[in-house]
C-alpha cells in the first residue's frame, strides 16, 4: 500500500497516528461521517458481545473498517439484511462444512431436510464454480 492508500478514504485527508487511542474522543469522531462512527460502534459492540475485551474489540473494529474501506471505499454496494443475509451466511456455512457425504448431518444441524441441503449445495457449488471459473462469454 502506498502512503496515499493508508487513509483508505475515511472522509478526511489523513488518519492521525494516534486515532485508535483517541476513538472515544468526541473531537475526533466529529470529523468523521456519522455512518462511519455508527459502523465502528456496531462492529465494536458485536466484538464485545462475543467476549472480546473492549480494547481488543476497539482495535479489531478499527481494522475491520479499514479493510472494508480498502475494498469498498468510494463504491456504493448493497448489504443485505435480515432473512436474506442470514440465509446467505447459513448457506455458505453449509458449503464450508460439507465433506462430500454429510448431507444428513447438515440437514439435522441446520433443521433442513436432505433435499433442501442438496439444493443449497448445488447453488453454492454453482457460485463457487463461477468465482473460480468465469464464463467464456
């Protein structure tokens, strides 16, 4: 990353070196877009909720925002919510846990029938194939 990439377009020219130590500082947050402050607080709260120490949660939340900004900064992108997001995450998890023969086990674990698991795996397989082998036309 170049020095210009280091700020990752957080809505101001430069991230101060001590920004992480000053995150609770209202003066610093005042210069950030409100949506950025909201995202940081939501991510940090989730990390604390799963049992991380507040200081570690704060650092990870900051790192999470930096990587999101690096890959999606300046773009408009759709972030699903509710059932659609839960389904997508569940289906991806099923794909990751599939070992080639554990259809029945996955059906029990995810409260689905085996036919539904086959369908989910077929959809995930197609998504995976499209990611690693794009179409010719």
